[in-house]
C-alpha cells in the first residue's frame, strides 16, 4: 500500500476525532504554555479509592512551582480516544489477541477505539474514525502478518501518527502499543534519533502510551537476547515495568519504557519473550483507565522545547504515574 493512501486513512480517522472533540479548555487554547496532561492513580491495595483533590497536587520545573489551572477526574462525560496499535511484524499472538478483544469489550462506554497496524511508511488504520462500536472493533482486530521487514521502524510509525493526532483541550488521547520496540533500521541503542523524535512528538501530542512487549519477526520464538529477563516485581509470572529504570536484557523493551515513562504510561513484558497471555497486563491498564485525572497547568517558567517536569501527588494509599516530560512551545 502506498504511503499516500496510508496518510489518507490516518487523516480520515484523526480528522473525525478532531471534529468530535468537546468544547472547553479556554486557558489551554489561548496560551501555548498551558499544558494538559493525564495523571493516573491506582490503589496500592484492593479496595475503593478516595477522590484526589487539587490540593494534593504539586507541579515543579527547575525547582519552581507551576500554577495549576484545573484538576478534575476523567469520568463518563470525558471523551477518551484509545488507539490500539499493533506492530505488523509481531508473530504468534494467537490467544493473546483474544485477550485484547476481551479488553475492548470491558472498556468504559466513554472510550472510543481505533485499530491500526504499524508497517512500512506509517500506520494502516482498520476503520475511518474512532468509534464506540465495540463489535466493529472486534471485527477489525486481526492477527498481524508477522512478515520480516513488514514493520522496520515502530518509532517512525509512532512519529507518523503523532504528527496527525494533535491534542485538544478536554479530550484524552491514549494508546496501547503492541511491539518488540526494536528499531530494525539500525542504531537500536540509547542514542537512537528516531526513538528520541518519537518520544518528543508523543509528549507534544499529549498522548499517554501503554506498551506490551511482543516478539517481532527477527526474534520470534527466542528469549530476549538469548536469556530470561528479570521480573522487577518478583515471582514467575509476567512483570509490570513502569519505565526505563527497570532492569531488562532487551533493548527493545528499554526503548518502549523510554516512550511510556515520558508520557505517563507503562510498559508490560513477560519474563522470557512474549508473555503467554496479556490478561494481567490489560486488567492493570483497564484499572488505570478508570482512575485518571486531567491536570492543566502553566509551564511559562520553563524554556522552550522538551522539558522535564515533576508532578507530585500526595496520595499515600495510591500509586500515581504522570508524564515525566512536556513540550514547551517556542
């Protein structure tokens, strides 16, 4: 399929999303230095969570406090668009794709879904718009081809999407990415420019990314780097890796962690290659989607470009994740 056609498909999906966005967010629309981010809080133990109030939130840059304009829960009245993006070279998903289908069935009703496949030249979307129609999404979900060379650069695909999926005040954009995270075009290391650009553009687009590590065509059926990866939370089951600080024998998983940590999301990975099932991962992600807040703050004290931000939430009974970086307009 030619890149021009890919572009048309993506633009149709994303233009529709823009047309459906809610009104509001006047401060953000008027000032490019006012930023909207998503903060996620999940209970440390089982049980109900008390709502988090704005007084518990602190935003700092360079040791200085930023001004908070708004803090409110993502609820049934908030439009949430979730892109499920699968690497075309992923192999042997099998029953794991059924886990994704079950996840789609249990999403809150305010979540609209789009399905796309990372391939040469960008992302091929399976439908023309984000939709609340779960049955349509279930029909559009298909096994990736698993062909070598079908998705040489997942982070080029992410850049392609982010350039067309811009933030809108009051609307939440999130992504579930299923990929090995390997930059097959070369430079698969910490200095990879394609990865760095994908992180910067995803942060600028305000998209929260969750990633499930799954073996691609180059390493299907083989343990990550030929040896088992360590589970950061202990035990023999699949682990939840919150970011690049987690130990891993796979550069691809570290790449995914760099992207998800910057955006306030999470990377999930099995102990040894693709996890046998995705149910634990997706249940955790569903819990996170059900416990999120929209935070709008003024970042005018920071210089232009990609900047670190420290978002603190005083919540002793909850685990809180938030973006580690924001993009300051020049």
